[in-house]
C-alpha cells in the first residue's frame, strides 16, 4: 500500500469522499519540487522535498477503485497539495485504500471535508475558495513549472518575533536578566 525509499518520510495525507469524487490533501508545508501522479487504476503517488534539510517525502497509495484522471484536479499551495480525484464510477467506497487491514498511520480522515453518505444530496461540493486547479491529465508536476508559484505567498511578508524577544529590542537581543532567569529555571 505504501512506498518507502531509504531515507524518505511519509507526509500526512487526509481524505474525504463524495459519491462521485475523493478529496485528498497532502499536508506538507513549504514543499519543493512536488510531483503528483494519478493512474486510471487508482495509483496515487506523491514526492516532494521540505524542511531545512530538504528531506524527501514520498507516498504511494492504491486507491480503492478506478478513477477518471482527465476529470481529476490538483492545487499545489504553500501548506498543502489538494487533489479532487474524480471516481470512474459513482458510488461510495468502503474505504480509501485497497487491501486488507488498517491504512498507514499517516493516512487520516479529513473531518473538515467529510459528509456522511446519508447527508450527501449530490450538491455537497466544497467551497474551494477560488483555488487555481490544474488537470491531472498529462501532468508531470515539478517539470512544467506548476510548482514555482510558492514564493508569492503573503506569509513571507510578515515579520514575527521569536518567543522571548522584546518588541523594542534590536537585532533580537534578549534582556540579560530574562536570559539569566530562563537559564536558571529548573526543567520539570
């Protein structure tokens, strides 16, 4: 059910479904070189690097049933990669992944997007807030320049002081007395 290359990690994956689609969110802030692939057989693969040391994150999920790659969509954001995977045939899946047993520990239900089968009237599409989606079909993520918009984030413009910094201090210097108090306090 999963792919693990020596030295790689698995990102957290959240999912929810509707009768006609599955929502998959890969939680990986500040990912670089994100590559996502989806096959008609329902094989979903993801790889990207993230973190200060550009740690490699990879995942391979064998979805419960076949999907329509041409109608599926993806959005690569600063904090996550969001996919709307169109099912090949409408119907509720018993679970997200093929195979017996529990899903991997990093695959979780996305309760924010979840709708019970009885509550889905076919009109339960999410408000996707104007996300710019690209089609999966013919997509080689990372090779076609799709993931290069990360640097345009508004988050990067905000200055945030570190814990313990006083607002008026220059260059992040701490007041000597507070530093001494912090070092002298016992850890319990």
